C-alpha cells in the first residue's frame, strides 16, 4: 500500500516582498554551507518528531548523502537563543 506525503512550501517571488525586522527576539537563521548528511538526518528527526515525519526515517546514510548533495538543496537552521528551533532543506 502506498503512503502519501504532503509537502508544503513557501515562496517569495520578489525581493521587494522581503521586509526586514529589527527585533529578532532571540531568533537567528544560519545556512549550513558544508554538506553534513548526518546533521540533516538529525534535524529531520528532531524537528519532525512533533509532526510525525516518518517518510525519511528509514533512509540509509547513502540516501541522506545523495539528498544533501543535490545542487539545488540548501539547509537553513533556525536557532532560538542558541537552541535549534526549526530548519528547512
């Protein structure tokens, strides 16, 4: 039996839509510029646990490496007061 996964994306089509905030309230976002498949796997498990993300839990190390190695993939991590708050890849 096939399992369906729904993925939601946000898209900003114009640079003019970006509205800078002056008070981040302890939140910072950082791009992980070095490919780290184990880190991506960790983030998926940590952030996804509350959302029942299960589709990638069975991935092998090689599958994570292939996923993270995609040319168009970027990993961004949100930190709240130094702790991981969220991520997207």
